[in-house]
């Protein structure tokens, strides 16, 4: 116990020291949200981001348009996952497919950002089906997030907004993915009945504080700097090891059709053995039992 306390005191001292250290007569500025000996240090340079498992970024068309993204360099800068913007219903981010492929090519885990505008449960399910039809051909190993903060401008009640969120998330999770609801403190507490919303929360709060009910992801800033990305980018932290809790291998039913996934990727155009049975999957992922 004394050893653990001593180690924690040393870590906090080191973080504070690095924020104002002088070396050879020149001030060395502490880099916000940096990694020190396996620990993520907050923007003030004096505290540890408790429970953080991985650091990530959100990638949208705006990062792409700012300049070519060097995904390999980004992965080498302690970035482990990317939440990739898919866009709105029938309004696909033009760089979505490319960003998902590039993330996979350098070994980054990838989640999906979707912006919903559904005002009924039926519309929410339609949005979820649209998202699933797109992501089923991508390697998704992080949550599919649902951002419906635009509904604050409608006359919908807290109950109605909560029902819309739950409808979308249920369809996503019934298909074998993990759903997460994005929002800040004011929106989540004012417009969502959190007692009736059992899904993961991607919590947006700039600064240091990050605790919130069901919070598994946290957006700490929208002005982060990451090697390989030109300009600022949103920085995210994950507090859950999705590699252990999100099953990437197995059968999934998506929009009425059954597919088989291996390591988060749909099996296509090949024959594989599953539980001592041989199946052939065509180029669309539809399978048939051979023997």
C-alpha cells in the first residue's frame, strides 16, 4: 500500500514538474493530454485522467479538408482509436469510407459518429437501419454514437427524446454493435431521462472533470493537437476496453439478413469452418452451408 501511494505521489509530482520545467535555460512547455509512463495527464499537467484506457480523436470531413491526414503518424502519437463521422440520414460524409479504411490500415480501432434528426421511434429505427447498411461493410470495433442534440430545438418532450434514443440504440445493439449517446452535461440532464436510458454515454465536457452516468467515452477538448492532422481536432478518452466487451466474431442479423463476422470484419467471398461446419459466403456476405 505504501509503495502504491509513493508511486502515485511521484507521478503527480512528475506531471506538475513537467508543466514548468526548465532545461538548459529554456522553458519546456507541457503538452496537454500527453502520456507519461503509461498514464494520461490532464491539460493542467497536475492530475491523471483516472480510468482512461485509450486516447483517440474524432475525424470528420473538416479534418480531411484541412489537409491530407497522415494516419501512420497519428497512430504513432499515442492515438489508439478514431470516432469517424458518418453524417446524417441519407447524407453520408464524403470521406467516411476512406477514413474507416485508413484507420484499419494502421491498426487504429474505429467507431462511428451519426447525427440523428428523428422525431419518432419509427424514424429512429429507420435511421439505425440506414447506419447499419453502411457500417456492416466496415471494421467497427468501437461504439456507434448517436448525437441528437438538434432535437433540443423541437417541441419534443424529455420522454419522447429518450424513446427516440432508446429505439435507435436498441436496433444498433441487436445487430451486434455497441451504441453510445453523445452529449454534454446540460443536454443530457435537461433533455434525456437518464434513468430510462441504459446505453453508453459519450460525454462532452472540456476541461478536467469527466464523471457522468454510464460514461465510457469522454471528449476533453475540441482544440487538440495530434501529429498527422493539420489544425485542431477533438480529443477523446475511452474508459472501457471495448476489445474485451464488444464481440467481434460471430453471427449478426442486420436489416433482416444474417452475416458472419470475424474480428469485426464481415466474411465475404470465401469458405470458412464455423463450429465444425463448412460455410461459403458470397461477395455480399450471404452464406450457405456446404457440409
